[in-house]
């Protein structure tokens, strides 16, 4: 039995195009997708046992469905990547979220590790099961982080739970108080009320204001260049609001304030705080998105609600932003020309084939047509219940 050929995917280049390429890497017998939650505090032994139990249940199900040749090939495929599966729960391996894709007959293996956790899953399908990675990409998209004091600032980028330093700025040298601020013999407590002291204070305030403007301008440029949807500003009680006010209006509206001096934190603690704030911001974004879809569908806006309307819009490449509940399994069919149909529906296309994995086909079509994809857990029970958890903002 030949050893598996393993390729590690770089999270720095992980995007929707990469995920689309993954969906095209099919296997005639099946692709095994394993996700492991390896965040700090998780029990590696318990996770290992859980994965083994899930794999055993998978093999029992495949054996009961037949044919025996497929079950044997899958058993051999799992045995072939046993060492890779074991690495997923190794506490010495990097990443809070670990993913393995393994082709059961072709032998290729892909690994991904991220600093954002993923729910533990085991799935066998014709291609990699990418929904948890779509959630990571949507929640872990690039955001700016500004850490500042009166004399220096650091600009960082947060993406997929990781912080990357981009730029440092320093204020001009503060003028030393060497001049005499009052007549000989004046009391020190009165010094700063003198004209000379007031002039110095005014210069320092002007210097501080110019520095804030510099930091805001540099932040704005990076936000445009790198596609930041949010900017977290942590600059202490007095500077945080001033920095946010100095940003352009569009960035000001989506800025996240943290009035603590975050620059004093160690990288691990800082990363946890930023990740938590971004998680909260993304939850708010999901609520706004669902509200917008519903309002557009009920008004004059362009929106689709439910499987039938969504697949119809996808067939015409009209979907600009797909929203769906990743825990709902949509059923339907696929025509010879690739057209998608909801369960119980068909079009003029002949030779359509039933597909119990219509969710995967919907996501693939959205990625192929350049639509943004946002999985929202619980959408089918909260917000989009009447639409079975699936909707879309349309291009027209």
C-alpha cells in the first residue's frame, strides 16, 4: 500500500477561490473530510476517541449500503491515512482548528490548520466538505487593529485568528520643558499658567492631533488596500475616540472601540481579545444581513427566499450574496446542462439527476459565479425559518 501524498494549504492564501478548487478535487469512491476542534483546553484523548468512533460508524454505514468493493476501498483509504488522522489530535501540532481531506482511491491528502476553532466533523462525499471552512473565511476575513499611545502606534491585520504586524508610526520628538516659564522666584504650581507654558502645551496638543491624523490616514490606506471590513481601535481612554473620529465616515461607522491600552498586552492575550471582538461583530453582521434579505424580499429590493428561488437565481448567475444554514440538507436535482432544481421541481432540461447533496451543488455554483457565501448556523430556525434557512441578495 503506497503512502499518502500530503499537501498543506497555506491559510494566508485561503480564500473562496481556493475552496472552489477544493470542490473540484473529486474522487470516484469518495473524499473523507475530518475536522477537529483543537482549541486550548480540549482533551486530545477524548477528541481522538471521538474521531475513531465517527470513522467506525462511517465504515459500518458504507458497508451496509454496499457494494463490498467500495467499503473495502474506503477501509484501505482510512488505513492509509491513519498517521495523518492521528496528527489531527496531537497536542504538539499547530492550530486550534485542524482539517484533513483524503481521497479514498486516488490517494491525495490536503491538510489545513487555522487559529480559529472548527466543530469536529467526519463527512464522506464525492469532494471535500468545505462548509466549516466557508464559515471560517466569512467570520475570519481581514480586519485592521490599531494600537496607539500618544507617542507611537502599531497597525496590524487580524485574519483567521492570527495577527500580523504591518506598520509602526512614531510621533515627533516631544519638546523638553527647558525654557523658563515664569519670572525668577515664581512658584512651580503657577508655571503652566504663564504664556510660555501655554504655548508649549498648545504645541504639544497640535503635535498630538497631527499624529492622530497620521495614524488615521495610514489606517485608512491599509483598509482600502487590504479590504478590511472592521477596524478595532485600542488606544486608551482618551485617544480611542479621537482616532475613530479621524477616520473617513465609512470606516468610522464600522470601527470597533476598545478603550483599554491593548498595546501593553502579550500577543496571546491580544489575539484572544481581538478574535472575540471580531466574533461579536460578525454575529451582528449576520443579523443585519438576514434582516436586509427579508426587507428586500418584501419590498422593491432584489432578493430570493427559499431553495426554489435561490437555485433559479443561481442558474441565471444573479446571486451576489448567498446565505444558508449549513446544518440543513437541501435535496433536489441537477440537469444535464448543470441547472439546479429544488426537490419536486424540474425544468425543460431532460436527463436531470436526483441529488441528495444539493447544498454542496448550491455552494459550488455560488463560488463559480463569484457570489459571496455566508453560512449562518441556526438560520433555518431563527430569521429564515419560512425559507428553510436559505436566501440570497441578488445582483439584479
